[in-house]
């Protein structure tokens, strides 16, 4: 997500912490059952999900808050050039083609 509108708030951080707890509990459960290595496919999937979310948590400082994203949008709109140049003479007949120079 290279989007500037993405937000990493406290609720998302709480979901990450819960995801890590679920992973830890599952590892302990599989270990108690003697199936730790047999659960490798499940653990790989869970670790992949956790890894992805941990990455997002690590780079969360680069995410915009909704307010920052809105400010960025306003600035970008203001910086766009107007398609009408003030140097263009006003034309009473805009449907006519301009002579080529």
C-alpha cells in the first residue's frame, strides 16, 4: 500500500498484538500435542500474516492520518496548473481553430 490515505491506528495495533498472541498460543498448543512440526503449513500461514502486519506496524510512521491525507490532497490540487493560460487571448469564437504558426 503506497497509498497516502492509509492509517495505522491504535485499533490496528491492538489487532496485531492479538494476532501475535494467537500465533504464540497455537505454537504452544501444537508443542503440547507433539505436533509442532506437523503443524508447519498452518504455522507458516499464520507467521506470514503476522509478518505482513508487523511490517506495516514497523513503517506506520510513514502512514498519513486522515487529516494529513486531506491536507496533502488540497495542496496537490492547488499545485496543479490551470489548463487555461492567462497568456492566451480571449477568444469570442472558441469553436474556431487557431491558425498554426
